[in-house]
């Protein structure tokens, strides 16, 4: 931290009024020309209050805002930056690739290399195709699964997020309805009726959806859900799901856009012996650049155009710069033995620090860790599905978020997100964040008293 000495953080802890924030001006200006002032809704801080911090640069585990304030960053661009911001080797790979141009719209050897690196990392993947976002990956996987199974209905799980394509922007209707309703205006209900919504970690609810529809062709799941807060699927549930899909000829799409190469090198497969029919990756696999992947069994992937009839394409798909970043990331991951164990122990250190200081102030807290991913809910019972998650105290989360930000810690700006540890974090940095948490809890408790 050459340019942004740690004293700055300490100073903020002592006298938080001293921090200068001009981001509010930046946000007001952005709002004039960008819808809502942001290019992805969660960034607007709507669910935690206040205004978003405008970022100047990232360095290691720190984000630096336009005013030069440094924050310990537990968001890491929502997952991708496993080695933190501005990692030397990844930047170098990008710079080398830059010399040759930005985009060709023609194949390169590097794409084949990245494909091989992914296929050898994950069981059950024979072939892949690259796209530019997780949304595209899941959307394309769904189209392919529908074509392969010859059936139109799909099942998703309440609380899982798979990007913003029409078929997947569907939530559970009221009561015990299994057929989904659009979760956004603009999604036709004629389309959303083909998406049934089951309960996470509840195999009976899946069975009910299958019976109700009679023509389910695909099931898509986040095996380690990170978009309702961190809620891992139970092993027994995942294995039952696999069995059910195989018995019924349903294509199982495992969405590892967040968890792949993040929770562990081989994502959920490190925890549960499950193979997908199709799988999606994104975030880490692009090394911080716009790159995502869908892949799976050859007989399904071979249905894609040009070999098969299922259409899917992309002008910037397999972009050389993104491919170079992804390759550099996977190479680094493969050679760093013990990395995930180290990141997991830092995650455990952080959540146990949170637990003990929350407990000291009688604040109920539930925590979860999967590798370098962690989550916490202000709730008094364990969270196993979206209904449980929604019962958490979001107002408390908002207060905590504000206090942590004031003390130089950048947490996800919603209760329903996951936290990420990155390699440049050390025990000392985690302890600084725990110290900030314990001061935040003390402050919040004193407000309540
Ligand atoms: C982030 C995410 C997506 C969407 O990826 P984008 O690149 O934001 O379109 C899909 N699925 C999961 C599980 C994700 O976490």
C-alpha cells in the first residue's frame, strides 16, 4: 500500500468524520446520464442506504475511492478477483496480449488452451463454448437443454440467480404455486409459465414441479447459492437431484458462475461428487474480464451451431484479452497448492470474529463458509432456503454495512450477497476488519440502548 498508507484506515477508525466523501457528487452527476446512476442495480446501495462509493483504483485487497480513502474489499468485483485487484501476473498476461490487438472475430490458440484448462479441472465436461457474461452462459445452456430434451419447461430454485434473461427472471408465485411469475415487468407471463420454481434444499418440491408440468426438460441450480446470501445446497439434496434428472431425462444445469474456481478449484465437486449435464462458469474464469463459459456432455454440446441446429453466437466471444486474463488466472490457481485452504481459514477467522462480537452485543447471527466464500445473516436460525434468508434482519444489515464502510471495510451492499476473501488478505488484515466489526456492533448496540 505505497500510495495509500494504512494510517489512513486507522485514522478513519479513530475519527470517522474526517473521511472526505465526494462520491455523492459523482453519483448525482452519473444519475443525469446513466439510468439510476449505475450499470448494474445492486451497485446503487439502495438496500443499505447512502450513496455508492466511486472507485478510482484497486490494489491487492483494497479499493481506493476518488477521495483516496482505502477500503478492505470483501466484494472483489462480486467474486472474480481471487488474487485481488491489479494482480501482477494477470495484468502482465493482459498487457502481452494487448500488443497483438483487441479483437479478431476469428479463432485463436489461446481459446483452445483455456478450454482444455477448464475441461481438465471439472468432471463431466467434454466441450465448452465461451461467451461474455454469466447471463449469456445460462441463457444459452437453457436453450440447448430445451433442444436436447425436446421439452419447454424448466425448473429453477427460489433465491437462485442465473443472470437476467427472460426465462430466468422468474420467481415463485404466491402461496404454493409451482409455476413461476415474472419477477420483472417486461417478462411475458406466456414465457414465465414455462419456468417452475422449486424450493432450495427440498427435493419434494422438485418432484411436485415435475408432476405439475409433465414436460420439464431442464433444471438449473446454483450448487452453492451465493445470490440469496451464501446458502450451500446439502449434499444429499444435490445427489437426489442428480438421480431424479437422470431417471427422467432432464438436463441438469449446474450454475457455477460464482462458485466455480471460487469455493474450490473444482467448485461444488470438491464438496459433493456430482456431475452436470451442462455447467456454466463465469466470474473467476475470466480473471476480471468479461468472459463466461457453458459446457458439458459432448452429445449435448454437439447440437450447437455450426455442427448442430441450436443457434448461439457472439461478436466478442472468446475475446483474446479476456481469454489471456482467464488463462493467467487458471494457471496461477493450478500452481498455488493450498490456496483454497488458506483462503478458507481466513474466511473462518473473519466469520468467527463476527460471531463473537455479535454475540457480545446480543445480535443474532448465522454464518456460512465455502472455501473463499463467506456469508452471514442477522437471523436466529440457520438459513437453508430463500424463505429463511428473507426472514433475516435486513435493516440491521444496512446499519452494519454503513458502519463498516465508515471504518474502511467494503462489504456487499445487500444482505442477499456473498463475501469473498482474496489471496492478498492476511490474518492481520482480517483482524483489522474484525476490529471494525466489533466497533460497529458496539456502536449499533449503543444506539439501540
Ligand atoms: C453473477 C452470476 C450470474 C450472471 O453473470 P453475469 O456475468 O453477471 O451476467 C449467473 N449465475 C450466477 C450463479 C451468478 O453468480
